[in-house]
């Protein structure tokens, strides 16, 4: 019996024992749990929970919509008011005793404000009481709790983590393209049939590794590139779920704030002597979306350099997506490339985060 299959069966037996003890398996991403609800007509299941303000996971520089609130209970239930009625703002300061919003105009805000934004872990809503306002800056008293709509099962988080795969056709080392609580997408040198099982090991950083039995739910090939396989975890112990949840939260934070702005970027594939110029349309501390003339396959190692707020930054990363962009005649003229950036040593990531917050404020002020 092949070693990988022995490991798979042993893990499956462990899973059955766990289920008999009363613990349920993780949701299956292949049956709707990791689909992006923005591209379907279905109403995704929502699990709203209250989270203490200290654990809210709000990130400075993130966009927010504000509406006048009747009372503090407005955050708890019902649909949000229509987006066009909300006032666009940016979270500029988040502290235990104060939260500060920047708006585009000095228009006076209501005393009670319902805020809707994106936190680490999902969409969030809460009501704040305005302490004072100076021009376009509103300083508010935060609530004791916020309401967080948990959708971690529904969303794939971009992450290029080292992955090892043991399957029937062999074993290999690669990197992930994205990951959710229910599964992971990886690129492989060979296809994996739908339903075929494999052992997948995901490196979570700081020396932690997560190993699980997984089943292939879809498999497709990039043009002249690797095979992209979506695996569903079918055997994951409770300790592994906790590890994965923590890892996803850390990576989600690295993808915030996500600022849409045109930024000149220099990049090159590892091993190439010269940098090429590209235009970034979206940037966060953990990822950049570039428009390039050359296509790049998933897993390509990249060096990326850019300037923000008169500071120069350089990152290493890996391509996780590449989509052709066509002109008016439907002729591909360039490629939209998403690169996951590795976490740098030292203070560089926090410096980028602060620079992106300032850029978000500039974008808001300029309309």
C-alpha cells in the first residue's frame, strides 16, 4: 500500500473517532461554503456574533459607511440602510477609548452613528457616539461591543503559503493560491481527479505545520502553466481547525487596509536581471494587483518595489492569479496579476500600513 494512502486512511480513522466523540467536521467548500456571495444570487448564511471592542479587529485606513442612528440597538438587527444614503469615511484612528473617522467634507455628523466596515473576520457594524467634530474629523466614543458577521467559511483568503502534497501520482512542494477554513487551492505539476484524496501539509509560519487529508473538488490548467487544484479538507482535528483559524485571521489582517489607487510599481520575476514597470490598481500590506504586459503563472516568484509617501518599499512575493485584460475589440492587451507579498522582517509592514492609511485619506479628500 502506498505510504500516502496509509496516512490518509489513518487520518480518516482518527476523524471518525472524533466525530463519534461529538465533534462535527468542517464545512465543505465544494458545496457552497467558500463561494464568494458577491458573485451568486444566493443569500449566504450569516452568523452574527458580538465581539468586545478590544477584540474587534478593525484596521486603520479601512473604508467605512456612516448613517445617523436612532439608538445603540441599530447595530444589532435588520438590514443596513441603502449604501447611497451612507456617508463614505475612513477609519483613521482606532484605540481602546476612541475611534476617529475622516470624511470628505466638514458636514456635521449626527450624535449617534451607525458604522459599517470590514474587520478581520468579516463585515462589522456598530454604533458610536460622537464626542466632538473638527472639520472633516469626527472623534467618537466606541461601543463596548460590535456585531461581526462571520463568513470565514465563505471567503477564500489570498495566501501564498508553502504546501506539500502527497497524492497517487507522486509528491511535490508548491505554494497555495488561497485558503479558507474548509479547503485550500494549490498549483501542481500534474492533475488530480475529482474526488481523489491526498495528504496536504500547509506551513502556517513560525514553524507550525498543518497536515490533513483532502479531496480534490476541482482541477483546471492555466494556459501553458501548472494545474490548479481545489482541495477540501475531509479530515481536520479540532486543534488543526484552531490553528487554521488563527492563521487565516493573521493573513486577513495583512490584506487590510486594501486601497484602490494607481501606483507605479517595479517588478521582476526572480532570476531576471531587469525590473519592468507596471501599474498597481490595488495595494495592501499583503498583496498587490498589477497590470503587466507579460503573463505570469501561479507560483512565479516576484520582486516588487514601489514608493508611498516618499518612502521606498521592496517585497518578495508569489503570483496567485493572472487574468488577461482585453481592449474594446476583445483582444488581450495586458494581464492583471495578483501577487501575495511575503511578510518582511522589521517595521516595513507597519510603515506600509501607515502609508496606505494616509493614501486612503488622500483618496477620500480628492473625491
